[in-house]
C-alpha cells in the first residue's frame, strides 16, 4: 500500500496549487464581498467564468472523472482516487476551488451517474454540457415529511404512464437548485411499493423548467444560503417527462445511489481535509500575531496543545481517506463499504473541531464573515448529515464489524 502520488498526480497537484495561489486566493475575498452585497446574489459573477476559462485553457479541468472513462475518452486527467485526493484537498481550501476546475458537487456525482448508468442519448443531452461547464445540476432525494436517513421511507413517486413517467412529491436540501445555470435535476422516487425494498425506487432526469417543478424556497444552513448554489425545497406536481429520461430502468434507483454516493462521500472528505488545513493555518497565524495578558495567544490556555492535536487529527484523517481511496481503486465501492462510512463519520467531525478551535482563537471576528471560518463551520457541521447522518454510517460500520462474530455464533 503506497500513498506516494504518481508523477501525473504530483504534476497536476503542483499546477492546481499554483493556480489557486495566483488566481483564486487573491480574488476570493473580493468575490465573496461583491456576491454578498449584490441585490441578487443568485448570479454567476464574471470572475467565475474568467477563472474557469483560464483553468480549462491550462488543462486543469474535470479531474474527478473516473480513470477508466478518462482513458477511454481522453477527457480529464486519468487519475485514480488516490491520485485525485491531493488535488481535491487543495481545491477544498477555497470556496471557488472546486468550481473553477469543474469539480464541484453535486455536478460531479451527477456526471458519474450518467457515465456509469446513463444512456447514450442522456449523456449527449446532459453529460456533455455538464463536462463542458456550460450548465449545472441538482440532486433531489431528501424529503421533509419523512426521516430521510432511511431512504426506503421516500414518499415521492415515479409512476409509469405510457411513454412517460409522472413525478409527484416534495424534496428539500436539493443542493445546487438555486444556481442560475442549473438546467436539470436527478429525481429519486418510489415506483413499486411491493417490490424488494431496494428495487422500489427510480431515478429520473428532469429539466428544471418542466411544468410542475417549483422551487418553493432556498434553505439557510446556520444562516448561510451558499449563493449562488444553494439548498432548495422543490415541489413536483404531476411532472411529466419522457420515459427515456429514466436512468438505467425502473427500480434501479438504489443501485445507482450506491454507485453515486461512494465517490461523492470520499470527494467531500478529501476537500474537507483541505478546509481543515486552511483553518489550522489561520488559527496559527492569528495565535502568533495577537497578544493578550502580555503573551501571544499561542502561549496561553493550552493553545499549543490544541494546535498539536489538530495537526494529529488532520494527518490521521488524511491517511484514512487515502486508505479508502486505495480500496476504491483496487476493490471498488463494495470493497470499501465500511471504510467509506468510517471517513464519512470521522472527517467532517474532525474538520468541525479544527474549525471551531480556529474560531475560538479569532475571538468575535471568527463568528463574522470577515474570515472564512463561520461559513466553513456551517459546511462541516452540515456535512455530518449530508449523504447520510453519522448514525447511519456508524450503523453500517458496526454491522460489518459484527458480521463475522454473528456467523461464528450461529455455527457454534
């Protein structure tokens, strides 16, 4: 097991780091200030398109694409999960990082769904402009009326009707729905309540402007709306789309979800290690620059130990994510079920604690938008529920851990 970046990965890592240092980091504060002061913040500022054009021109584009797809099509960088990890970590340090390289969620996960499960027609219509950065997308799975931690509770429906399917239901926390370039959503709903519990649901591609699709409101997360992407509550009222928009076939929703969520979870964790690294850097800089009671903050109240423990926690998390990435590369998602749940349960919590420590060292300023820490904390805390709450992942881990003991007891 060797986590040394390949030559290809190291080359792109350095190029990404340089681009972020020279093009993204110097413009981020002005970008956020302009966006938040705009009368309508649900817009794409010119800077974003300028940065994306520069990144694509330099070949820094679509790094997330599966290695097999890159090798077959010549698109992307042809990186394994282990190779992608250091790039995603650097992107995660800044709000605009994933966006400018066309590696932002939920588009990455939706693109992988189309790559692995979409028809040729679906890929041409939706995947092609997504990979070109021309459009954006959203994923509609979570529902407000049921405990969505158990996806089999899903009440929204996908009902076949001749050459069409008809969708009804209410979704929320549909990430990306507020973006002005969001052109389609992937909707998951119940098709056959009498089928096996993992063969009841269906995923459908739905153009956002289809009659009956209504964005009711954008949802704040600790007061942050995450413009211009956002997390929306969306209703589907007798939404009719062609049956050809069904992905992979009726009843395939859970199969697709398992294939989609594995890479999505690890990509989130890669980025949040970068966010935790940036928070630690900000904390150390603040603690060394500020003085209280005649001493630098770094020498007060156990702050050195807090910094040391943050370094240990980040390094542990990075190694755990790399191990999971290696398992995905060598054994596929079903060979890393426990490990994917482990990082999903541990990495956001680690980032949350490191960011919280950094906020404390910034005093009142850490609670404001003068620093990126409050928004980072909201993101880390919310990720502990996105893609499944901690408790669900702990349940998966314990079930896998206990299985051999249960089998042994049954044999004896």
